[in-house]
């Protein structure tokens, strides 16, 4: 459920844990999702930093 985006506080209540630390012990990181998120962030930041091409002039017929 955590991979589906359910908030950790909700998972804590569903599991009946008194502390978020207890819930965190049961969460396991998915390395594929971490790698994909890092790649998406990198691509986003690269696109922001890339120079935007200047518009090409439009030839007007005479």
C-alpha cells in the first residue's frame, strides 16, 4: 500500500502501531522505483537547464 501512495500515517493506524517508527520498520524500499524516480528527476532538471531554441523566422510571401 505504501508503494501505491498511501500515507505512512494511514498505514500506521491501519496496522494499529502506536509509533511511526514501528511502521517504518516494516516498509521496504523498492530499488527499481527509487532508480526510476531518480531518472525522472534527472530528466526533468536537465530539461529545465537546456537552452531553449530560438524561434525560426517565418518567411512571408511577397
